[in-house]
C-alpha cells in the first residue's frame, strides 16, 4: 500500500495533490473531479469519459427505457428545448 501523503488548503480553497499521487494515478492538468464530502472526509473522484463500449451499453439501456415509456424523438427534443431555455 502506498504511503499516505499530506497537503494543505490555501486561503482560496485550493488543494495540491502531491506529485507522487498524480503520477501514480496518471492525473494531468485540467482533469475534472467529482467532490463528495461527509463529516470530516473529502473524496475526489477523477471524471473520465466512458469507453465507446460503455457508452453503447448506456445508450442501449436509455433507448430501451424510452421505448417502454413510449417516448418519441419529438418528446426528447421538447424536453431538451425546455431545459436549454431555463439558462
């Protein structure tokens, strides 16, 4: 098991991920994270795009659910337009 590393938070709320951790995980500048906090625990989870196979699986599930709900392409277009107009 790798040795734990320490870091501190700046006055701007920025935290540096130690170089050894970045190298081990292959983290590059610009990587985005999901941040989850519970009590005194903060978890950073690097976001990665799904592989094409994973994306195809997700798309298949979504299409199946849409068919069961009897959704049409026009329903999706209307919902997308409504959401985009909220901005």
